């Protein structure tokens, strides 16, 4: 085992040209990163927020190096704000990924909370962006926002947004936040549930969808935990043991509403919930959730339909003490199951060095191997993402580290990039192109069947890890499997698409078939709609026969 683990990852930060450090404003908050191909050249680029520093947009040069193209990109207005999280989706379905960047305050003037707007930038398709918060109705929402996530919760093909907010009101230094300042606080905030109106604007429908929850929000992640074809929403709350626990908002689609089922499903975690990783660790077709926290993290394993989640962190070998933020499931070694990277870091300015975790999955039980794998960095970690930097078929790691407030921190705490050198088997990458569903397939699931195994991946819309977004390209490790028997795509909304006999070690793009106008007007797409249609017809026939019998 030890020989296998040696030299698994290599710190290539300097070689890549990435030179970044997040600088905090009055305390611990931030930062995040997003992997997205903004210029459609087939190489995934990276946006990283910087707090009090200037943000960066790193263009992937296709040879393992990056160039910061922030200057002249149209994103420079972010330098007026203290940026936090970032997520990306094609808001107007023009074929180019747009950016949403969350903020907590402005840099040039003092404001009481709520302090600032969140920043939407529309990709112009020529390597630059235009500011669009005013146009899309976001600038009127003044907030203290942490993380944002995209999802299509009404299954109309247009990416919607959830934004996590931390405060409505707060006086004093953010570095003073602790249990004592929280106990009597009345300033906790609602999130924003922003529905996309045909790519033209966003409307906050939080109350319209039956939501009135307030908490110290660290964002949320859209995920179809119950496999019913629509996107549910898991909301992370800090100080959940003092105020509002985590939420599990079950989507009532096609009705416009969410219902909090966290208590019934065992996800009302009373923790300092910083973020969540989404993945199916045991290949049973159900999404599981690793929730980061202060002290002990929670690994909430999906037990199936109508059964509550179970925390299995201890029995699966993951019970370690730390302050964790980002977390990412991925099959780093291509053995057919997902491993887990966890980004750790103390509160800033406390800044006690804490190494990251790397949990290698060995037939459903995890072993912590960060030191042996070469990813046990001691930076003040926050957000982390996984994506394929060199398009060589395996997933690499980027961790956003903060600059310590004080100068006596023992290591250089800067953003770090780890190249994956541990993969030994075959692989497959799948990119989705939606026609009726969201254009990049955000929220959709891909099931791979090969070699007697089944694996499933869910396309990340952001809010995963900690206020960050992984690649939207699904990745499968295949060990010695040489042919994919079947690929099933479960598009958001209920439609299913199947491909057979696919080759390994390639990136394939799956395009959703375009339906005609009549089919698009069905109340539900795919198998769900057909089932409801036939139920309705059957009911109508029974009613007609009964009425006819009475009249006779």
C-alpha cells in the first residue's frame, strides 16, 4: 500500500505559472475557485477569488501552464469588492460560460451589513466579459454572501441560482465572530433563490417557493438525492448548533416549491457546516454527502428511498479532528471508486497549521494517506476544486489558501496546484450538451455500466467543496476495463438517453436530442411526463365509464 501511495501527487504550482494568494478582510471568510472553459478551446481555465487582493482569471494554455488574463477581461470591477465565492453557467444559453462572483463588502467605503451586491458577468465570446448585475436584477440585492450555486430547479433549461448569505446586520470586526457573539444574534439571513427568466433576468422566488429559513449561510449545493429527476437543495449553515441547522430542501417539481425534510432525513446537522462534497462512494446509485465542519466532519451516506441518511465517518475510517472547508470526491487512482480530498485550515487569524486530508477508498473503507500522497499541505486552506489540467485523463487538485493575518505562520500559505501522478488504469470523460435541459447538463446524472460495475456521476453546478465549483465534465476511472457497455444520461427533468459500446480513454460529448415544439410543451419531459399522462388518461376513462353506467 505504501509503495502505491508514494509520489501520487506533485506540487506543480510554480511550473503552471499560477501565483495567487487570498487576502482576508477582518477575518476568516473566503475564498473560492471555479474550473470552466471560458473561451471554448477545450482546455479548462480557472477563476479564483482573492478577497482584498485582485482576483485572477487563468487561461489554460493547453501545455500544463496558465496565463493570468484578468487585465482587460472586463472583470476588473471585482477589484472594488471583497470577493468570496464563484460559480459558472451559461446563463443566456449562447454557448459561452458566464460567471457569478459573491461579495461581502466594498473596498473603498465603509458600509454596514448588508454591504454589497453580487457580481454577474456575461461572457461575450471573445475572451472578455461584461458586467450584468444591473441588467439581470442582482444589483438591487444587497447582501453579505458566501457561496453561490447554479441549478435548474424548475427544469426549463435555464440555469437558476442559490446564494448563501451570512448576515443581515453585524457591527464590529469579523475576526471577533465566535460563539459568544452568535448566541443572541438576530441578524441571520435568508438565502436568495433566483429563478432565471429565459436568460434575461433573475427573480428572487425564495418566499414564493415556500421558504422562510434564516441562518448563517455558507451556500448550498443542488443535488438530486432521491433520484426523482429534479434538483433538491442542501444548504450549509455555520453555527447550526446555536441557530439554524443544515437544510435539505426537497424539490416539489412540477409544483413550484421546496419542503425542508432535513429532520426526517437526518440531515439537520447542528454543526459549523462549511461545505459539501457530492459523490457515490459505494457505487449503489445513490448520492452521498461529505459535510465539512470544525472538529469532526460528517459523512452522510444515502440509505435509499424514504430512509434517513446515516453518518458513517467513524466506521469508514474518516473520523479525524480538524477545521475543514473544501472537499472533493474523485477517482484519482482510476480503480473504479471515488476517493476524497479535504482542504483544511484554521480560522484566520488563529492560524494553527493543519494538514489536508486524502482519503483513499479501498472497497468502501477509507484510509487517510495525505502525507504519503503528497497533498498534506499546511496552508490556510479554504475552497478546493478538481479538474483535468493537461487533458491527460486524470483529475488534478487546486487549493485556495489564505494569507495569514500575522507574519509568524511557519509556511508560505498560497494557492497550490497538485498534479495527479497516481492514476494507473483506463478512464472516460463525458461532456454533456443539453437542448431542453441546462446546456452543460448541470444537475444531470451519468451512469456508466461496464465490467459488471455501475458508477454514477452528477454534474456540478457550484456550491460544492467550499464556495467553489469543480469541472462540469464527468470523469470515470475504469481500472482494466476496455469497453463501456452502456452510458445512461438522466437529464434534469426526467428524460433518459442511452449510448452503448463506447471506447475508453477518451472524452466524448453527448448531445441531448432536440424535441419538436409540441413535445417541448409537455408539462414534464421524458418518462416522468409520460407516466403522468397515462395516469391522467386512465383516470379520465374510468370517470367516463362510471358516469355512463350511472346515466344508463
